[in-house]
């Protein structure tokens, strides 16, 4: 069965974006971008909320057509375009680039999606992830902790009413100081023993 993996870059003090939605503090260099490319190329789909999908849609569909776009970014543009995407939105009316719009998070539909053949499913966006966490639909959390403190902004975890027991599955340190923490969610169907 495919896993749902919530992936998020955060500041050391736990924020995924600054107070004005800025992410200019992210330390994405060639090594980290290659890592993201290699992992994303194995995915079966991206699962995003509307805000995350619109952020990606504003840049990646044509990024590789920009003469200043480097080889690493151009590779990700192709991966993003070609990978199926599911965007959860009550307001979005249409979405291109191999995207299906879903109005609600229906646990039975998500479980059916997990049972299809293919690579794992990457979950993006704190609001959507809070819903998935409440419903017990997340199998792993991959947190990329950037070596910065931004003081305020939008926190990664937006489900204060949920307790999740995690098991550390691995770590990786990148040359730019970013540390990846991979946690399995205890009790998820794919992690049950």
C-alpha cells in the first residue's frame, strides 16, 4: 500500500512561512534541490491544498522555459507537470497540469487512492495536513528543518487537538545545514505491525 507522506520545510522555531507568507528564508541549494527532485520523481501523486497548489501552479508549469532556469529546476518543472496532482478546494473551479480537484477530504476516498498502484503520495500544506492528521491518514512526516529562526509566522502544526505518536525512521544532514527528520506515525495502517 502506498504511504501518505507529509513533507514540510520549517524554520528551527517551527514556522513553515513568515507572517506575510514569505519563504525567502528557505536554504534550498543544489544538493537539497536534487534530493527533492530524486524523491519527487518516485511519487505517485501530490496532494495539496488550494494555497499550496496555486503557489506551485504560479511558477512550475513553465519554469523550464525561462532562459535563466537551471538544469535542476528544469528537471523539477517536468516532474511537477507529469506527476498527478490532487488539489483540495471548495472554491477552485478548474485546474490544469494533470490535476484533479477534490472538494472534501473523504477518508474512504483517500484510502482507496492509497491502495492504487504507484509511488507514495506527498502531502503539502499545513491546513490540509491538519485535516489528514485528525483523520489518521498520514503515514510519515518528513520535516526539513532550516537553520534559521524567523520569530513568527504560520506554524507547521495546526492541529493542537491531535496527539500523534511518532517513531524516528531516519535523519539526513545537508551541507547547507538543513536537517531532514523522517518520522513514521505510529498506528497508521502502513506502519502497523
